[in-house]
C-alpha cells in the first residue's frame, strides 16, 4: 500500500480557498480503529465551520488539517482489538476530528462509529448518511415519545438533515408538515410530508397553527412565535445553537438543542431502512475531490437539496 495519499488539507483556518489537495502520509489506525480506503466523503455544514475555525475545540487542530467527517469506503486494515469488521468490508462512518478527516484517499475511523453500508447503496449515497441521518433520528430520540399520530413541523425540510427526518418521520407514522421554500415544495411532499408550508410565500410563524413537536434544522425563526406554535406540553427541538437562549428562559423545559453522537447502532437503522428501500439518500450534487472549494461554497449557500458529496476515487 502507498505510504502517501492525496488529501484536502488546510494550513490555517479561513475561506474555502484555503483548502488544497496535497500529498500527506497515510494515517495509521490505533486500538479499536479501522484504516478505510475512502471512495466518497459526504459534506456537512460542520465541515465548513471546522475549516473556518469556528469549531476549534471540536477539531483538535494540528496543521495541516484534513477536512471532512463523513465517508464511505472499504476497510483496508485493522488496528488492535477490532472485532466487528474485516479488510474488504464496505463501510460508512464519520471521522472524529482528532483522528484526521474524510476528504482523503485514506482515513482512520473508530470501530464504534462505523457500520456496514446499506447493501444496495453506492459509495456516494452511503457517505451522505452518517451525520445528517443520525442527527435526524436522534432529534426524534430527544423527543422521547412514539411519534405515530403526533403532529410535527419540520423546518429546513429540504436539506441534508431534513430529507432524512421527513422520511424517518413518515416511517414512524407522524403527521408531517414541512417548511421549505416554494421551489422545494413538491419535492418534500414526495418524501412524505402531508402538508407543506412555503416560507417564502406564507408567514407561517403568525398562522396560529399548533403542533406537538417542532423539529428545526434551519434556525433563525423568532423563538417567541415558534413557542406560540406548540401545543400544551409541545416541544421544540433544534440542531442549530442559538445564543442567549438559556438566559431568556422562553422555552423552559420545552426547548431542546442537542449535539448528534454518531454511533454504530443509529447507523445500523439506516443500513437496514435504506437497504430495504424504505429511505432514500437524496443527493443534490457530487463534486470531484479537486473541487472541494466549489463544494464548500455551494454548501455555504444553504440551498442544497439533500446531500452534497465529494467523490474521492
Ligand atoms: N447539532 C448537531 O449535532 C447538528 C448536526 C447536523 C447538522 N446541524 C446543523 O443543522 C443545520 C442543518 O444541517 P443540514 O445538513 O440539513 O444543512 P443543509 O443541507 O445545508 O440545509 C440546506 C437546506 O436548508 C434549507 N433552508 C435554508 N434556510 C431555510 C429557512 N429559513 N427555512 C426553511 N428551510 C431553510 C434550504 O431549503 P430552501 O432552499 O428551500 O430554503 C436547504 O434545502 C445546520 O445549521 C447544521 O450546522 C447540527
């Protein structure tokens, strides 16, 4: 095997143009880790935050820093004590920033954050699952109720997390109202939303509508108005951190922000549901590895419909 590999690296935090494709050493898997031959890397907004340096604590930064978290590929070799995988397995996973990054020909992942790919998926599709998919179902776990027949509002329904959330909520038999722009309305209806609110045509925050749960993957809406859209004992659950929220006390126990924790068990839910054809990985665009700059700029428009993927090989 080669000792060097191509990777998308940064030497300092900053704009997308800071990312360069360079030759660096292939990483070595430690205890409980897998060396993966990466075929595709799913891009998430968090990759752009790490690149910009707004998540320095998360990235455990040593320059040159390889960007990216999600990947799909083939297990190349095993570190000590790996039990569940063998060389040649086709897996999906998400790199811990301290272990490197996924926009590279090889990456090291923890066994506890890896899972076999859905049988019918391409590498591009499988690489789109880890962060967005697991975040979607963990937002339902935060709700901690059976969602069947509950009325839920999904804001940011057409993005990476939202497209998984609608489909998962449909499988769980929730009554889904989705919020997206008018250009995406037919698309999210096709994924399973019974009702769609086009935020560019309707002032839904003043509509007087009420829901059991609001899952917000876009952020930005006025919190007082969002609270007024919850039924008694309703809950607002978001992936987008809002400053000063704890101080304004507006949501009390009804407000939840959470950080997704990528783990094998939740990935297995997608291996099985995607593998059975119940849930689809929606891919907006696939960029070649040497167009990581363009790919990040596209993600930063916040207009992606489903996932944006970097093809590594
Ligand atoms: N806490 C965590 O652990 C965690 C995990 C994953 C993601 N996140 C965060 O969750 C958010 C969503 O992630 P993602 O991967 O889904 O992002 P994404 O794929 O980039 O989201 C793009 C989508 O957002 C929609 N959107 C933008 N503004 C909107 C608005 N005002 N109302 C409704 N929809 C809007 C766009 O739809 P239109 O074009 O129709 O506007 C587009 O389809 C990001 O802020 C991300 O950082 C947090």
